[in-house]
C-alpha cells in the first residue's frame, strides 16, 4: 500500500517486534486498569450511605457513657446507638443513629429531651455530622464552667456532652484523632523532666533529706505553780505537693498548675520565667 508523504521528513525510526509487544502490553494494562476503575465505581454506587429514609432495625449497637459533673448530685448517662451499614462488605461502617440521656435529676429534663431529639434527627439525616461536636463544645455557661476529672476545663454541661459525642465518633472512625508527632512527644517529655528536676531541687534546698523537724521551745508559765518551763512545738516541714491532678493518659500535673488556653488542661506551670504547658507543650515564649 503506497502512502504519499506531503511533508518533509525530519526523522524516522524502525519499529521492531519487541516494540510492538511492549506497546501491546501497555495497552492491555491500561484496559485492565480502566475496567477495574469502572467496576469499583459501579460497586461504590451500590454502597448504602446514611440517610433519613433508612428504617431503624430491631437491634442497634450502643455505648453508654457516665457523666458526673459538680453542677448537680446525680450523674447523667449518655447512650449513643449506632447502625451498621453495608455489613460484611469492605464498605462496612458504623454511623450514629440516636442518642439518649438519662438521669435521676429531672431539673434539666425538658431541654435535654429537646437536645437529644434534634441530635438524633441530625444523625439520621446522614452526611458529615461531626460539626455537632464543635458547635456543642463552643457553648459557654454564663454562670461559669468547671473542671472535670483530669483537670480539663469544661465551659458548660453542653460542652461536656459535645466532648462525649466527640469521643464516640472517634471510636467508630468518623473523627480522626491527629497523632502527636515524635518531636512534640519528645519536647513534652523534656519539659516534664525539667520541671520535675526543678521541683526536686527546690525541695532539697528548703528541706534537706533526712533532716529532723525543727523544734522550738517557747517559755510557758504554769498558772498553778508560777514555774517556767518550755513547751515543745514542732514546726511543720515543707512537704511535696500532697494532691496531684491527673491528666489525660494517667499523667500527673502539680495542683499549683493553671489552665492552658490551648488544651484547656490545668497543666500550665512557670519554668525559667515562662509559662509552659506540661500536657501539650505550649510555651508562651515560643
């Protein structure tokens, strides 16, 4: 078959049988890749996502969290039930379906029922429901917040409910907890070790190890005989801080620590004239 060339030939190459075989392999790989992508897309289109038309099954998987606050005597019990979508497949996932709050204290019954019904409706609506966490944690009580166990500050009861929802969404994989970098972990460990060494040094300077308590002997008069005799009195030693505030992960922070505005934990101490957090590593001096 004759082919007429209308343009000037600038270069040429000879196609060998090996080149033809390589081109065929590349074309075959691209076809297989395209078929796999089409199959994955078709399979993904059959994946069930959370939406409000999904009917509630007879049985749901749930978790109950105990919430004890200093606001009132009785504890709150928060139950979050999850529905399992695409069970048994590679697309299996748990999504929150409903939430209930129970307590012996009926003072807050009205707004708690309203809050749980609205939250359950948002859960069943589907989509990204993680925004509820930030909205609830941003609620502040005009009467002031409180510190829960571990020294973490909670601005309101609703904020602590939001913290519980956050922990639950992390447990089912809806919220990814950012892991602390190795450098950050090392920095925090160094800060804690430096503060512990500084505190030990202060204690040794004020009260040397093994030193007996100082005894003073003021003169006291006996009203009956009029004689003078010394009355021993023991001056209390300076002791280590008796109470420790336990932070996240079982880490203990000194009770004299103040709240860190970054992690809302009572772990901010003064080191070398600079406010430093022993929980997250924040330093006012940078």
